C-alpha cells in the first residue's frame, strides 16, 4: 500500500494531492473540498461520532437492568460484528473515495434506485440521531447551568447545542477537524479518569460479577434478557463510516480512511468496555437497578465518587462528548445531502449542491442538517412520547443503511467484483462480507423484537413500524418524482461488464 514519502504523516505532498484528484476524476468527480483533514482528525471524527461515553452513559442503566453485569459481553460481541462491517466498508471506500459514504458506495456497487433508497434511509436516520443526541445532551447542560430539568429547559438547551454544532461546522474543515480532535481527547481522557477513579474509590465487586446475572430476566430464559441488554452494543458501534463520509477532505484516502475506520472500532470499543466495566464493578446495589428501585445508577455513582462539584466537572466532559458527537453527525449528514444534491438525486438539489468557496463547505446541506433535527426536537413539546417513537428508528435506520451496502458488496463480489483500491481483504473478502451481513441481520432482528407485550401493538412494534414508514415514504417519493433517474453520473460500475459484440448490440 502506498504511503507518504514525507516523514510527517498527514502532511501530503502536491504529488499525492494530484494523485487523489486524478483518482476522483476517474470516478467522474472534481472535488470542491480541500484535503485539510489529517489522519488523526479523520479518526477523531469517527470516534466522536461513535462516542463511547455518550453510548454508555445513555444506555448503561437500561442494559444493566435488563441483563445484569453480563451485559458487558454484548459490547465485545457487537464490536466484533461491526468490525466485519468496517472491513467491508474499508475495501469500498479505498476504491470509491467519494464524499457521502453509503449513497455513492451503493451507487457504484448496485445502481441508482438501490443507492437512492440507501441514502434516503441513512439520511433520515442521521437527522433523527442528531436530534436524539442534542436532546439527550439537554439535561446535562441544564444541570450545569443550574436549570430545573423539564421539557422546556431540555428543548432550549438542545437547540443551543445544535446551534453551536452548526456554527462549528460552518467554520470549515480545519475547524471541524480541530473540534473532532478536542472532542476525542476530552472524551478519552474523561473516560479513563472517571473509570480509574471509580475503580480506585468505589469498587464493590470482583470480576466474577461479570458472570452473575443477579436474577435478571425474571427466571425466564436468560438469552432473551441478554439480547435486550445487548442493545447497548448495537446502539454503540456506528460512527466509523463517518471517516468515509468526508473522503474528499482527507489526503490519500484509500490508505488513511480504512485505518481510521478500524481504529475507531478498536479504541472506541476498548473505551466503552472499560467505562462499562468500571461502572458495573462500582454499582453497590445491582439488584436495586435490576428491580427498578435505582433507575439512575450513573448519577448516583458520579455524585458519590466526585461530590457535587466534581460531578459537575464530569458532566461537563460528558457534555463535550455529546457536542462533539453532534458535530460529527452533522458533518456526515451534510456530506451525504451534498452528495445527493451533486448527483441531482432529490428535490432541492440545486441548493444542496451549492458550495462555499470561502469555507469549503456545503452551506445549504449543513442548514438542512440543522433545521430538520431542530424540528424533531421541537416536536417533543407536543409529545415527549412522540420524540421517543421517532428516535426508535435512528439506530435501526443506520443499520439498514449499513446492511444495504454490505448486501450490495456481496452481490457485486458474487457477480465478479474484485476490489481494486489500496486496501484489500484478498481471499478473506467473501467470508468477511458474509459474516458482516449475518451479524447485521441478527442485530436488526434484535432491535425490532417486541419486548413490551403489555403495551399497545403499535408501541410494541414501534421500531419495525418506523422502519416500514420511512421505507414506504421513500418508495412513494421514488414513484412520484423519479429523481434517481435524473443523474448521468457513473453507477453500477464496480462489476466488470461482459463483452458484447457490435453485431449483438445491433440486434
């Protein structure tokens, strides 16, 4: 694989920038972005999008209550499953380093219709995920500012965080890269400091507790309890694809982005497991969490371990993690919307494809990635439960988008595609691809599985229903507008075409 001759990795030579431009031109594009994002910043973007602190702090109480301490093993299982997906994506982005991620990848591997639906599902999921992250950050900001936590204060704080995230993204790739590195540093240091401090001062259990369910599952088959707790793992391990969403802003993307994707899984997963381990071993009364008597074990732990002032400092670090996660999500969503617009694939393309020469960002695509999440957050004023229902689709939609690309890659392999980028799996490509698809299907089934039989059927199947609605709306749009056919940019060109003689073509 080709590396920079320059000793300072991440400082590209003009020769390599010319090579990157030539590669992109061979794919049919001339980029308006500047390749200002270093390998470190590209990895940080993926890490802050994955955000182990956000994922663990948000879902730890639920996972522990559902499955007890063994829930921590789901983080390892899901990490290995998503690593397979990341390896498949690595091969694809190395060959097709185009801004927008899953949409252009699906376009080259399968075709325009399939790519349109892949991008539609993923874009909606990203918008919803942005709203869920800033809404989840709202109470943390309210606590730090001393506000009473309510629907109104949460909404106001969420909108403030969303505006701040949008401003940072509008300042351009260099500022985005710096914000990603700062977010990564704060999150990793915070995770290590909090974890080691809890283990040193609040540890109540030995490692043996990781094999003790404490009666979770209510005496039924523990597999179901573990599967429910495993949602913490399925909800945590995405973000590595953001490294590829900004492929036109990274020098030598065919080498550097696959490395960043893998490191996101390795380091993000290790941080998540460590934080979860520290929390599990530090919860004094695990049965109280499982029975529902202690519904906020993380808050209880932080207050006990750090005191009120120290807890606020920790909350500040958590808030930085939420903000950096929102920034990375917005960057990914805006690049996908821009990619859609550049290919004239959706209503409003003439705005979405506009580019700011001064900031080197797509301004209208960024505005879209702020306005839609803001509308979803404001919707919680009408019904908090409505927001919960909408957010139920977020991770499921992202997994659908992932698996559509994995499926497209498998189809292309079986029809003769041989990855030709700077990163290749070789003989392992097919088994890794199959493994990634199997994992993704199992994870999506687990997300959709009805777990509240006492609730109305539409609540019990809310994840599946939300997925069907989004796909149904996409199909309806495709039937009415047929935007997918407007673009003459290359598609379905990963698979070698069989030679057809001029005589047969004439026939």
